[in-house]
C-alpha cells in the first residue's frame, strides 16, 4: 500500500511543478495515512487519493483597480474549491504578494481535513490574491475588495462556498467584500464569515483561532499531567492569530514573551503588553518596531540580525512555542534551538508553519508535545461554522456561549486525534491521528457519493 502513496506523490510532483508548498502539504498528509491505507483497501479501490489531491474546481481571474494616483493596478485572484464531500466549501481568503495557485492549493488541501475534524458539515476551499494590502489607503483596499468580489460573487453562495479571512483579510476587508456581494446580488446572505457584529458576525470569531490553539495544547498537556500555568511562551506573528494567542495565554496563567512580523521580532521579558499590541496592530496598523518606544525593557531585533537560515523569534528560551505567522517559519535548526533551550511543546496557530524535518524532530522526542496545525488552529473555522449556524437561525449567541462551544470543539478535536493515534499504535502522534481522522470521514463520504 505504501506503493499507492508513493505513486500518487510521484504523479503530483510531475503534474504540479512549482507548487512546492502543495507537494509538502500532500506529503505530510499522505505519509501519515499509510497505516489506514494498509488496513483498508477500499480507499485505493475507489481511487480516493487520486481524487482528493485534485481540487474539484480552481477558479482564476483578473482583478483591476485604479490606485489613489490614478494608476491602473492589476492582480491575480483565485478561489480553489477543493472538496465538497461533507459540506459547502469553506476556507479563508489570503491577500499577500506570495499568493499563487500552489499556495492556495496547499491551504485548501489542509482545509479539507481540518474542517472535517471540527465536526461541522463544511468542505474545504481557499482563495485570495497576490494583492498586498500593506501601505494601501482605505479607499484603495475598498476598491480592490469590490473588484475582487465582482468576479468572485458568481462562484459562491451560502450553501455552496462560504469564504472568510486569512493573512491580509480581516474585519475591514470582509466588510468591503460583503457590501459588494450584497450590491451585486441583492441578497443579505451569510456569504462570508468574520463579519462585523452589527451585520451578522459572531462574538468570539475574532478571538477563535488564537484561543483555540491555546485550548488545544492545554488539553494535550493536561492529558500528560502537565499544564500551561507559569509557562513562558514564544509567539510568532502579530496579526489576528498571534494577538488572541497572547491574550488566552495570559488568561490561563502563562506568559507570551515574543511576537514578530515580517521585519523583525520583539522580546519582552515582562510579558507582551496586550493592550499596546492591540493598539499598534488593530487600531494604528503600525509596524511592530514601534512597540519598544513604549516598553523600554523590551528588545526589537530586525530580520537583518537573524542568524542566516533561522527565524530569530525561536532563539529566545521558552517553555512552549506558538508559530502564528505563516508557512515554513519554523525549520529543523529552529526546533533544535528551541528544544536545547528547554521548549517542550508547540501548538501551530498558522497553517503548516513547521517544515517536514522540524515535524519529524518533534515527533521523535518522547518528552515533546506537538499540536499540528490542522487540529490546533481549527478553532477559527469551527467558529465560522458557528457563525453560519447563527445566521441560518437568525439569532446571535453570547460571547460565553460561543467560547464554551469553541472550547468543547477543541477538546473534541484533541480527543478524536489522540484516540485515532492510539487506534493506529502511535499514541500521542497527533499528525497521524488528525490526518487519519480528518481523512477517513471525507473519504467515506466520497465513496458513498460515487465517482464524481
Ligand atoms: P494576519 O494577516 O492577521 O497576520 C499575519 C502575521 O504574520 C503578521 O504579523 C505578518 O507580518 C506575519 N507574516 C505574514 N507573512 C509573513 C512572512 N512571509 N514572514 C514573516 N511574517 C509574516 O493573519 P492571521 O493572523 O489571520 O494568520 C496567521 C496564520 O494563521 C496564517 O498561516 C493563516 O493561514 C493561519 N490561520 C488563520 C486563521 C484565522 O482565523 N485568521 C484560521 C486558521 C489559520 P507582516 O504584517 O509584516 O506581514
């Protein structure tokens, strides 16, 4: 059966040239499915791997807008509708210059199994653009979002495909996208999640991914008789996921001592000042280097001072790490440094932040607890699912109600992943556990629905 996995990966490498991050994501998932494929021949018989690695549909379009200087700007727009076996496509939109079809295929592929783990009836998709929101005026962002939606609206719907935010797409962008969808269709649908609270959004959606990543590792540590209380944690990123990871860590008695952006990182030995971080990133949209102006004890290290081939934020001694910025931000050398400095757990808030070699290292250590992205960061999309439920019922739940459902979902995802790792003889290997549990549900649904 391992031949089956190798054959599919060889085919993907041939057909997806240049899509390295997609191949990386497929390699991680497919290798960990081997014990299941050895046990159950039906998945090969029904050509599940061949089918599940090709998006049902990948839409690519042009987005044109006029900037504040009257210059015409042109970008690529995409929506990858990867798999709808268990529900409508669901997954965020990313606006970042690094976005291309390969990046969105990696994110959409991961989303299939993550969404399956949540227990909510949602399929996997992802979209976005190589548009860079950094340095653009509000009006430029609005015009871009409107023109992006003018193409996207014909492909989405609240029972077909429901996008959300991701890197570069927060509450402001969701608002502009929603406004344009409504204008074009005349429909007040829950077509996007992450909406504003006055117009269909859910309390605790903003907090959900960061909170969820902390709840997840808390479950994992408790299972081992450990806890978060008093732990010093390194967090990367300073966007939505990072901010609410810092917040939940403080609420549970731990302390975040770092945050970062693409220019450098902050080390604050007294603990990251959450109010200052929110003010800088959510209100002023300032660069992180501004942080040290108000916190003299904190140190800012620019990327130019990082040891070549490493991410400086992981050089700070800590008990646990929360990579919450972007893919491949934690490599083998980084994890070796973290481990040597006493770090014993990682909870992935970002998507695929650890390289395959770093994951292998973490899994090889008996005294290390690793919460892989598709389980640990599933709280965001799960809460998007809760937003869809509230929209469908024309109701809204309190913050505590949503937060307590989120907590329950993260516990369920941990237990399902852990039990599956035990079932396949690798107790505690949650890469294997989450991949098999997420895959099995989708694959069985695909078999039930025939060859489509
Ligand atoms: P934001 O846009 O809010 O923040 C992204 C943060 O990561 C910023 O601090 C940004 O710095 C940094 N960053 C982005 N790209 C790079 C890069 N190439 N190198 C270094 N730093 C970088 O995004 P989110 O917080 O929403 O998303 C962060 C991660 O979490 C992503 O991997 C996303 O897919 C994942 N995720 C998000 C969910 C959500 O609900 N938002 C749900 C599940 C996963 P800078 O400002 O300098 O670019």
